C-alpha cells in the first residue's frame, strides 16, 4: 500500500485531488494535513471522511515539531505539497503569512521528509516529494509568447515571490541531496470548492446578490484557465511518472481576458437564473482601481507534460464553466 500525504487537502485543489486519487487508487492510504485556515473546508471531503484509507491531521506546516511528528508517524511514500497562502491581494496587504507558510513551511516539510527517507531502505529515492506551484513565478507576458519550464523567474507580488522561493528550495534539495522531487507550475484553476475570494466565485456571488461585480482596471488582464480535475489528472501523472528533478507546466491553452470571462459568466447566469438587473447581469459590472503590480498576461506551454507523460486537457470550457456556475448557485442559494 502506497502512503500519500497531501498538504492543504481541505483547500480548493487539495480536496478535489484527494477525492480523485481516493477513487482511482483503491490500494493507497491518504493523509490530509491542513491547518484549516479561512480558505479550508472539510465538508468538501465528506464522501471519503469515513473511509479506512483516509485520515486527517490539523497541522500548521510552519510548526516544525508538529510537521516532524506527522511525517514520522505516517511515514509517507509520497508527499503532494499544496498547502500555501495563495491570494495575491492578501499578500499585498499582509505579506508575512505568505513568507512563513510558503517558504518556511515548505522547508519544514522537505527537510523532515529528507530526515525520514535518508534512513529507509532505498535512501532518499525511497520517497517522492511533489511540489505544486504556480505560473505566477514567471512574472508577466506581453501580447504573445508562453511560459515554458525554462522561462526565467520574475515574480512581481509577495505571493509569487514566496512561491518562487519555495520552488528554489525544492530544486536545491534535489541538486544538493539527491532527493526525488518533482515540481508542477499551473495556470489559473477553476471549478467546485474554490474559495469565495477568487474571481469566479466573486462574480457569481456578487451577481446573485445584485451587487456590483468588481473588475480590476479595464479588465484587460489575460489568464489561462484550467479545470481543476484536469489539473488533478496532471498531478497524478507527474506524481507517478515525472522524472526526478524535473518541472512540468500545466495549462489549459485557454486564454481569456478577465472582462470577457466575467461577461461569459453573466450570460450563463442570465440563462440559468433568468435575466439579471435591467435584463442582464452584465449591467452589474463595475470597474475598480487596479491592484498594485497586476501582471498583464499569463499563458502556459504544456508541451513537455503532453509529449513526455501523455497528458491532455480534456475540458469543454463552456460546459465545465457552466457546471462550476451551477455549483456556486447551489452553494450561495
């Protein structure tokens, strides 16, 4: 039986990943390590909460002693590290938690894994550490081009700087100690379980409440949107088949200007809920002052993941977006 530790498993991507992996691998045992911050919700894991192959540990990865105890007690074969402070706006108003969780917390985890695995048969190759990161570490793109695994890092927010730091920590443990690590850098995820503060839930929530839908600047910023289950499939592939020490970019090849995505969601709400205020939810769109250092465009080149590991983005974007909108309508009703 393979023992898989998922950090941040009560969050958006983590909860979807645990449900996906638990359903797929009937001989795996899973431990969810989560601090239970404001962005966590254990109710997402109700389908497996009583499984004898799933357990939960409320643990803050910044607490080194607590991390050591969990690692030593569970003895994972694989760690999928998702726990992170992730909201860019929050990193601007208060960067310290991002440095502590994303940098110090990542160090605590990989160092305790090193201490565990170096003493096992097979040494540091007896376990695998999968670090889940973001495309924001690469900075911003112009009108053309894509982020690849060789794009130089140029983080522009305290959040992306903290994630870049964590990426380098993971890289260093491979090159210095020979640890079996892989890193994935993903584009913007969407789907069920995402916290209310993010763009898509914010649009749906404010629209349903007949309040102004806030859009930064002119809404011209471009993001590459990836359905969360396609991301889970990519994590699964890299976790099992990725080459040690390598980085794999995960993206949807699905670029949208923020304003166009907001309008698309308003059209879906018009279809699903009846026409909004004055006949159209788009009448609620309100442009607000842009946030500092707002990157203009992100777009991922996922060729390496596709060609080396056979991953494909299977989404029908509008169909998956509609499912997502419907999930939030039920949540906010």
